[in-house]
C-alpha cells in the first residue's frame, strides 16, 4: 500500500484484520460525483460536470467491484462518453500495473506505470491501498471516485442525456428494497468470499464460509420464487452486484478461496440466472475467464507457485 505517498513493501491481499482474524476491507478514499450540472453529489465536492470524453475509468477484469462499473457503463450506453483502461490481470509487487494501451495514452496515464501512481498524482501524500475501479478526470487531473457503488449510480443518473435512459438500475419506487438487499448480499456473498479466502484464523474462515452458502441458498430460493431477476422483470444494480460474484465463483472462489461446499453449477436457479444476465447486451464483454483466473491465481499469499488451473470448463462460457 501507499504510506504518505510512498509505496511500502510488496503488495499483500490483507492489510487489516478484526479481532477474530477476519479480513477487513479498506474504505474508499475518493468520493466525489459526476453530476449533470456539476453540483455536489451525495458525498464529496462539486465541480465534476458530465461531459463526453472528460472522464476515464481504470478497471481490472479480475475485480468484481471494477466489473460492476464496466457493466453499468455498457448498460447506460456510455462507452463513447467515458473511456476505459484495463490494467494487467496479474498483481505485481506494486499492485495493479497499467496496460500497454494505458501507458501509450500519456494524458491518461500521467506518466504512471502502476495504478498507485495515479493515486499520488491526485494526492501526493495518499495513504492506503490503490484499488480499482478509479474514475479519473482529465480536466482537473485527479481521481473523482474510487468507490464502485458510487460510480454505478453516477453512471445511472449523473450523465443525463449523454447516457441511454431506457434502463434504470436504481428505480425510485424500489430503491429502499434495493438498498436492503444490497446490504444483505454484500457482507455474506460479495465480501463474504474474500472473508473466507483471506481469513487468518479458522473461526473467521468458518463464519465466512457459512455466510457464503447461506447467501447462495437464499438467492437460489428467491429466484425460484420470483425471477427472472432479483426484482422480477427489472434488471437493477443488485443484479450487477450479485452477477459479478457469481460469475467468478467456480473460476476462482470455489477453489482458491476454499468456498468449496458446492459449486455454483449445483444451483440450477442461480446457474440459469447467471446465463440470463450474461445474455443482456453489453454484459458478456465485461467477463474474461482468462483475466479472472490469471489475476486471482497471481496472489502469492494464496498460490505461491503461481500455477493457473486449466479448468473449469463451465456451461456459461459458450455465451462469451
């Protein structure tokens, strides 16, 4: 991580633990919003007005949080409005490395080789992890936001007429229900797999493992009763949140993170749901099994020899 703007030691997946030895995720440090008129959003300062070509998104295809923003960008038709750089899949000693395409864009890369240098271009004394996604403002040469939940919502409404508005990922009439289900899914499933994979004690692992499969069982039951999406016929941000974890489950979490009670393929409703979301226009292009496996299996703390499995061969891969 960065300490007072300087890279400190080699990259490690766990920087903090709770009293039980459980994985603690860092709170995002940049929380400004892009809005139609440049006024301040729910958090942060104003001054970030929606403009085509002004904003750039740094993502990793391995990362579910970053992939949320890529999916929202596609669903809202913002591909020609917000440019994107995909970092290299493997995690290096200095964290995420910018791809050759990003390095070739001097204006975007700011002379950086690693993502952490984008952070210090914004705050020369930044302390914390350099995470994806990052929404960068070319005009002010600073990070706008590095919180995926914020970025998804600003893509949904913050770009006004620059976006496609035939889909609303956060409809007002079910916003409270979306918030409630998001708050239930996040600790049990989205972050739950990480809490299992990065647990430093048996008790922390056991608790996280139980949470993951409680969540999968409950979502299976919900989809059997409601479908085709988590809120019936409407695709929402909650589906994006669920999908990005589910699509990585059998590729990485089941084996590497030791959440191996059952494979996702043993859940018929969830498997069908994953395929339905994958067939929504724009979603499949955000999924790279190669990046997902190469990225997760590059984590030396979990896979010191760096061997990437050849499998699994999953039914949904035929849709890519």
